[in-house]
């Protein structure tokens, strides 16, 4: 990923265009099996979070999952439960 790519996606993020999915082609998740992001236990969630931790589009991924109300899987380094908690916190703020 180049600096220009990052700037492009940062600009999109600032404009609120999370519905665009162009950023997905830059995610770390493209390099592993999709099943990793739909774990059945806590250990699986930790494995997915580790992959997400260094992802250059993690924020886009998380905001996409929140805006599209995706309920299953690890998105942007957060489990379903963590995203529900974050949504509640945002509503309360």
C-alpha cells in the first residue's frame, strides 16, 4: 500500500463514505481464509483481532460494519459483542 492509497482512504473516511467497499482490497483479511473472521470461540476472536491489529483499513472496516449493521464476525478488530457495546456508548455520548 502506498502513501497515496492511505491518503485516498483517509479522505474517504473523512467524507463519511464508509459504504464504499474499495478499501476491502487493501485489508489484511484478503490474505487469510474468511472463516477466521467468523470464529465460534474466544480464541478464534483473538486470532482475528491479531490480524486486524496491523490492518491499514481497520477503521474503515469497523465503520462499515457499524453503518451496515453487520451483526456477525470480527470487523475492524471488534467482535459482535464489542461492536454492540461501542454502538451503545456512541448513542449515550
